[in-house]
């Protein structure tokens, strides 16, 4: 199994910044981690991709978030980060961490962390 611990969510004013972190541990990743990513789900909406990063460090983003959000990872710490800048009220959602094992066959989800952008 794999345990994912997310942190960094909270309440922020429009235009502010937050940095989310997600650390993975467990037997399912003893050979390493593959793709890592962040997704989000706003009230009444489907879960959507925010950003993903491969083990080699390449990244892909939802088109609407390019330029404001940055995903990064530390393979030695089995941790993925999401730097969110210039936050808008429409960024309010529960943000979920997503981690694949090294083989990319298995995927694990975090419990989610709430991000609320409001004045």
C-alpha cells in the first residue's frame, strides 16, 4: 500500500499564493515513483487535471492554469509540490494528489486538501 500525506491548503485572498505538498510512503513505491500529479474538484463539478510531472521532471498543465501554477517534485523525498500564484475565487476546490508507482501500473490518491480563495 501507499500513503499520501497532503498539506498546504487553506484560505487565501484573491491574488495570493499557496504551496501544496504531497509526500508518499509505503510498500507500493519501494521501487520508486512514476508520474505524480495534482487534480482538483470544485463543488458540483467533476474532478479535473491541474498538472502532472513525470519522473524525469517534464510537466503538463491544464491550459487554463499555465503561467499561474507550477508543479515540481523531489524524487529523493517522494514528494510533489504545487505552487499556486495569482489565485482566483474559481480556483477554490479540494486538491488531490495522485501518484503512480514506478511501473505506472498502479495509481494512488491522497485524501484531498481544501483550497479556498475568498476575500
